[in-house]
C-alpha cells in the first residue's frame, strides 16, 4: 500500500524515499547491497517509472479491486463472495511502560518496578474494559511488543505494545480510545504508563453505484454473497481519494492470511473473477 | 562466569568453544571480524592461555571474592559490608504459548487465539499464585520475552517468557516450580501453554571457616555488617567445587547493577578491601 499511498498523495514520496530503512524492506538481498533507503533501492531496481504514467482521474473512470477476505466471515456464512461496502476506520497507539531494571537474583520483590508485568496487568485490564463496552464487530489487536533489556537475569525497565482498534463507527472508536488512554492515569506495578498515537484513519466508504453493480453481478451469476466491511487496508482505499472505487472479497480458508496456510480454492477465485468482470461491464455500459 | 565454569569443570570447554555465537558475544568489533564461535574469537584474541596455568586446588588453599551487592539490602539496613553465606539455588524455565496469527482488521475477536494476551493472563496468574505462597525472601523474574510475528497488524501466534526463581530452600523452589508447571494444565485465551526447563542450580554454601573469618575481620575493624545470601551467581560459586570459598559484599547505591546508575562509594569499597585483607590474613595464620 506504500505505492498506492504515494500515487494518491496520502504519503509524500520524499518522506517514503528517505524514511524507509533497509531492514524494513522485504526486497531481494541483491537489490539491497549498498543501499540504505527505499529511494536508493527503487533507483537501483530499474522500476522507478515516470510520474506522468501514474494513475490519474483524467484517464480512468473507476477502480474495482478483488482480494481474499483475510477473515472467516464468508466461510462461516457459506457465501462465496463479499460485496464490500467500506474499509473500517482505525487507530493505532503504542502503550509504553517505564520501570527500573534490577538484578533477577538480588532485588527484593516489593521494591521492583517490572515493566513487563506492568504491561501484562494493563493488557488484561484493556481486554476487560473494552469487552465491557460490548461493541459488536469491534476488533482490537496488540500484536507488536518491545521489551528492554530483554535478558532473563534482569527485570525489564521498559515494555511497550501496539494497540490497533478498528470499527466502522467513529463514536465506537472514540469509546475504545478512551479506555486505552485511561490506562495512563495510574501506575501499573509501580511503572508509569504513556500512550503515544501512531496514526489513525476514518472509515472509507466505497462508491454506492459501483457497490450496487457488484451486488447485481453476483445476483445475476447466482453466486452466494453478502455485504461485508473490510477490516484490512487495501490499495483501493487510497485510490478512493481519486476515483470512484469498490472491492470484492473471495472466501479465505479458515480466515487465515499473511501466513503459510493462507488459501482460497480456484472455484471461489473464479467466482470473484466472474463478478468483477460483470460489474466492470455494468460500469462501462452505464457511462 | 563462563571462564570460571570451564576452569572448574561445570561447563565443558568444547561446548563453550563451539556453542557461543558471534551475536551473543560482547567483545570489541575487531576481534569478531571473520569469526563465528567463541573458540575462534579466543584464538584470535591472543589470550587463550595454557591449561597448566589454570586455577588448581594443588596450588591454592582457598578463595575470597569481593563484589558489589547488586541489591538494596545493605543500604536499607545501614550496613557497609555483607558477610555472604551462600549463593541461592534457582531454576530457569521458559513458558511458551501457541496461538494462531490472523489479520488485525479482519478476524472476529471470539475466534482469536492471541499468544501475547495468553501470556499476559498467565503472567498475572503466576504472580497471584506465587505471592499467595508467602515465601519470605523469594525472588522470581520474567525478564526475557519472544513474540512472533511481532507485527502491529497481526495477532501473535507465539509468545514465550523466561521464569527465573531463586531461594535458599529447595522445598520453597519446589513449591514455586509447581505453580509454574500448573500453568500448562489449561489453555490461556485458546492457546496451549508449555513449560521447558532451561537449567537449575542448588544452593551453594560457602566454607563456614572462611565465612567466620570475614565476620571476625568486619567486627575487629568496626565495619557495620550483616549476614546476607547472594542471589546472583558469581565466579566463587564455581570455584567452590574446587576450593574452600567465600564472598564479601559491598553496598550498591539503590541496589542497582548492570545498568548505568550502578555505584558504590570509595569509602565502602575501602571497607570491603580492608575486610578481605584481614580475612585472608586470618586464613593464612590458621594453616
């Protein structure tokens, strides 16, 4: 999504070129020899391209994107295809805990300020408080952690974890954010807690006319389908700043993605391809 | 302690030479160029030494070691010197949690198996259960963590943390270990939990005669002192397999060690040096 973000002016190309570090890039080793930024790697790859060949609203009328669902909702409901209506709004924060590193063998328990224990207490409270809100379809994830010094003979003096929350409704997200921020109002196991915003995005709604073409195409083809939100970000989300845009989801086996067992059978992919073709023909006939 | 472990036959030199990897070694960069094991780095350093120059019970009568306390006990009691009587027994385990990685935005909460959340729930339970045992002077530490894939948009499918527990009494350690192992008898947030032993050690008692010389030396010099256990491992602990051994502790400011604020004032170090000198003279006069 880095490229669609740049093309659609959500990211500044200069920032991307300078900022991305070598160790963050999933490119083949040979391209990375002797380069230290994304900009340098892009030049070296020979795929930099010309700015005047870019996606432009002057030359394109709309965009359809087909993608695997990356979740289990279609599989559970027995639908082959998801008629996507929006990309969920989200926020991403880091919760940081500051303690004191001391020796594992020599420092009495009552005087310790253990940042990993602090973070675990706060994470359990986070789940309790958010779950108590009872917001349907809310998802929240604490997937990335940093522990320092991360040595078995030392009490950690620093721990942080990411908090990613997604929902269609800005009011629902506001309630969740209030819980996240409330964790900073007290100490956890003697450790100060701090919340730092990484980024957020508002819910991006797809073009209603294009969504109706996807729905009609699925109906006419007799493909079982349902409306669905996208919880993941997609290129179409950036393209929506520029062009009328929509998406089609294909079932993911067990809802798994970005891991080895990710799988969608050919029959479902064919259904997705048939629906996108017929939806595109409808959009073409309409103009 | 790697060297004292080898010299005193607790570790096999061949294992150490082959096993230690470059990234684990805190040696200067230039020594590490072109080497991949500790054995290779040792050869290159020019400090390998001769086996027949090693510490040997045939040529030494006993060993005294002075060290900073690395804890706040002496500072809190107002004593300059600790007369150390033993190195605490300990065990070290890893607790591993196995979940399923899924996408942060697309996978409904009730179906998730989040290994970081599982580990946090278990860590909170670990503290509750161990603290309920009410074992005086017990220390336990969960200082090292591994999280996979450790990405803010993915639910972690794997998390583990170290559990280090130390106490003089083997019965007390056995009670704590029972709590640690009991965590594996259930699932945590849908994740399987596994305990893997890393190592343990029994309490090593110092030579009673040498301990009494340290105590007498401190009394005769008018240095405020108290008996204390060592929670940390020390070279003297390995040397004790070979020779009568004991230790003297000097106050650590705020009990901090292995971090920048580690500090012991000159007056306390001088007291430590005076006590060791006089204790050594007593041992020498005795034989």
